[in-house]
């Protein structure tokens, strides 16, 4: 193994990802020889099911680890020697570390959201939180909220079966929510974890009139940072958390796993803001 760090990202449509630049800039600040490569399934002509072969190839090429994103976070589970407790509970891995001959899976999405919420909305009431979206991001958010002591996490998804399955996999403080207007009328806060608001999926996930000024609103979407939900919620007087913090803090945790070194999170937040601004 060379003295530097060779890491990568496996996923589909990852060309716009800010992760390579974010990791490499922090590594440069720490004086590390660090290279972060994209392994885009489309560019490689590989199906999502090839993630196991790509993992083996990366290990053979001397990679220290890999970030894993859509659509491989669940598929990669079958190709790991060990999965940590949090990733096991989530049923998804977004970070793989090669530890000698072993591939160990982790999930930094939930810890990334938890740290972002604690930093950005430290006084957020968590007695009753509405979670919109029961996919991979929603699962990470639900675990984070429960870990932070949320009284009740009420899950709403267009796919009712998916919402029920997520609720069933969690402690009993997570339940399937009802009608959106009723839920928003009673919620202390809303966390949005669907693709709505992304550059390719513009729009508002809930009617603006249902956003009450006394509630807080958090979005996990970060491209763009100023989603329609973030802009509308601010306009209506809500305390708001954009998706940038989660994106940065999951990278902070992944960087630590890859290197064993503690990155400067505040510096990475500044770098992210510069990078995100340059890509608007």
C-alpha cells in the first residue's frame, strides 16, 4: 500500500458530486496525499449488481475505501465481511473501509443528519416530528431523530407500504402518519427526505399554506441548497435547515473512517459553501 490515500465513490449519475473536491481539499489542508475517484456505473457500462466486482477491483488496486451511493447502498451489503451496528439497523451502507483483507461497511448518513440538526437547529422541539419520505434518506433521518430523543416520528410516504415497513423496523416511537394537513397542523418540525426540490425534480413537497411559522423545517436535498421548500419555509417564518450540513457531516465521518484522522468540520462546511456556489 502506498503512503497516500486512494478512495472513491461508486454510484449512478455521480458526475455532479461534490464529494471528491470536498475530501481532496480537506486532505490538502492536512498535508495528505489523497485522491478521490468517481466510479460511475453509467460511464463504466456496469449494472448496479456489479458493485461486488467493483469492490474487489478497488481493493486489488490499493483503495483505502469507498463511498457508496444510489443505487448500490443495499446491494453492497452482500459483499462485505462486516457491517457496523448502525448500517445493519439501516439496512444500507454508504461507506466501505478496506481493513487488511476485510471490507467493513458503515453508514454516515444518519450521523451526518444528527450532527447537522444539532448544529443548525440546536433548540428544535422533537416531541412530534413529521418525516416525509421513507426511502434510504428517510431511514437515516428516522434513526437520527430517534437517537436524538424524538418523542414521536410520524412517517408519510406516497408508498404507504414503504412507510409501514420503515415504521415497523424502528422502535415504537416511529409510526405511520396520516393526512398531510393533519400531521403538519400538529408537528413541531418537518424533515423532508424525498427527491422533490432537486435540480432534476423541482417543486414543493407540501402546500406552502400548511407550513406554520412556529414549526421548524429541515431538507436533506442539497443540490440546490435553496430548494423551493427551504425558500418557502423561510418566507413563512419557519426556522430552516438546508441539506448542506448533512452532506458535509456525512463526508466528515467518512473522511475520518478512511484516514483515522479528525478533519476540520467547520473548514469543510466553508469549502462546501464555496464549491456549491461555484456549481450553481
